[in-house]
């Protein structure tokens, strides 16, 4: 019975020591590993810049094709933009310089500032790492125009030469795989809706 109790007490004491040492080591790391923490943050910022550029290129291509960008992609771009902004870069530079400063005529580090800024650098690096985990294989969905409620033969459609020309142009554009959006424009009352309805009927 005593052996079991001793083993349990020994195990418990080991766990208590482990839980006590780990937070202490972590706090000391903010004081003495500040350089590596800022290096890690700078590395994450650069990775985020590269990732944002790739996502932005995909978004630009989708916009050119008339796609609708997903909301989560737009939110990610906004957050990433804040993390790599000029203000964020300036703040990082100031924090790093402040963490390196010494007090007492240069004989002693400013432990209070170093601890606070190193902790902030680690927190920011973790936040950026979470952003980097998000991958966007698809950034948009195709634009689907509102369907015409009722498509029926337009018996009253008059086949003027100008309308026939416009009708043929639209149908030709529909057959072109490189065309993603077709616009029909003109003054009110010239027959745009009638033209499009007839195109839809024929298509």
C-alpha cells in the first residue's frame, strides 16, 4: 500500500513541477528569446504577403471573368491586408527596437518592455500562422443573372434590319467560349427586353 502511495505522490509531484516549470520557462523566453520571436514574426509576415498576393491574383482573374467572390475570401483579404499594412510594419519595427533597448546607462535590458513586446510578437505570429492555414482552392462562384420569369414566343417582335443585326450579334457572342458577359444597352423603349427575350427563346 505504501509503495502505491509513494508512486502516486511521486507522480503528482512530478506533474506539479512540470506545470510550474513550463510557465516559468515561457515567461523567461519572452526575456531572453525575444530576437527569435521577432524573427519568427517577420518570417510569418513575409509568408502572409506572398499568400495574399496569390489569393489576390485569383480574385482578380475571377473578377475579370465576372465571378462573384466568396465572402470568406474577401474577409481573409481584409484581415491579411491589415496584418501586412505599412502601419503594422512600422509598429513591428518600433516594437523590435524598443525590445532591444537597455536602461541604467546601457548596463541592463528593459525587462518590462522586452517581456511585453516579445509576448505581443508571439501572439501576432500565432494569429498570422492561423491565417496562413486557410487555403482557397476556389475564390468565387459564377455570376448567374436573374432568370426571365416567362420565356414565350414573341409574336409581336418586328424583324427590322437593325434588330436582326443586334440579334445576330448577341447569338454570335453566345457561341463564343471566350465571352463571359453580354451587355445590351440603349435608350428606354427601344426594345432591349424584347430583343433579349427573343434571344433567350431561340437559345
